[in-house]
C-alpha cells in the first residue's frame, strides 16, 4: 500500500487535486425536472460559471432549450466521479485495516472525505436541495461544510405558497424556513452566498403587479438571520422597503443588488 506510506501533507495535496476545485461550484442535483425524484443524488461540477442567468437555471442542473425543444438530463448523471473515488478510498482503508495491526494508522477514507466537504463550494437549487442533501449525508459530514451557495426564487404573498411542494421554482416557505434552520446548525461555515429572486405573485407576467409583500419579506429574512457564516452575502433583485429594514434590525449578512437575470423562456412561472 504505497499510498499509505506517503506523508499526510502529500496525501492531502493529492486529495485536493482530485476531489476539490475551489474555482467552480459543485452542484448537487436532487430532482430530475419533470420526472420525479431520482433514486440517488447526483452532482455536477459547474460548466456554466459565466452564465447571465441565476445559478439554479444553469444547464448543469439538467434543463435547457435546444431550439423549440426542452431538454432534460436525469439528476443522477454526473460529469465527475467523486463518489467512485470515495468508494475506492474506503476500500483502500478497509484493506489496510485488515492487514495492519498498528494503532496509529490514520484513516485515509476520512482524510479524503474531509477534503471533499471542506474544500468545495457546495451549490444547491432552492431550499429543497439543502434539505435533500442533509437527509442524505451523515450528521458529521454535514458539519464539515465550509462553503455553501444557494440559488432560489420566492413568490409572495406567503399565504399562497406556505406549503407549495410542487416542482421548483415557487419555493415553499416551510421548506425555506427548514433549510435556514439546517444551515444554522453549521458551526464552522466560512462562506454563504445566496442569490434570491423575490416577486409579487403576478409580477413575473406584469411588472406593474406590485412589489413583494412586506410581511413575506420579513418572514424570509427573519428565517435567514439565524444562519451565521464568516462571510454571508445575499444577492437580491429588489430593494427592501424601509418598513422591512426597520423590522429586521441588525442582520448578519450583506445584501447587494442581484445582477443575474431570470431565464423566462426556459423557466416560465
């Protein structure tokens, strides 16, 4: 087992080269659009970083247009092989333990997993993406997340979308609250980036339909206030009314104007 004889520093460099790419988002694909839930969670290393559209609308998530045809890719497809690599690491560790009697042998599998979770920017499509991922992974693995990117679209008023469990978009307010609670449990979160499009229910079709309801905005950002990260940035498509700003008080995140556009052709509401 030559790999086991390498120094910890060299092994970590190898793991980072194979399992991490801090420049590109690592999307987790929790739903096959229009096809229901897949049997397993997929992942896709971002190939659309320069897109003008919201991150959740990247082709990476498996929906795009080709001419007049709407294309779908099953969510369990991947352009990487991270899970197979981890299985190999696990197998190497199991074999090593079977032939080794030294108590101080380090766990190669946990070294690899630690790099995977701490050195990547995990990207989620809506609150459902966060909740699906958390249900999938072990609690100690969830706690290793250091960088999270969340992209979502929320409609107001809240009373019409409290339990909207249909296909994303149209974020469910209950899912949003649960996802914020889940993210709030991450005790060592370094970076949280959220891009959020919030509209009044009919503003997608008519810009004169009005601004988002203040009570809904307060609910959305009160839920988010419980999440803490060393750097927390929110990109938002609207300016918060003074009434909402006053109600929220001090907030642990910085809000800036969202520059990305909504792809209306591919994702009509």
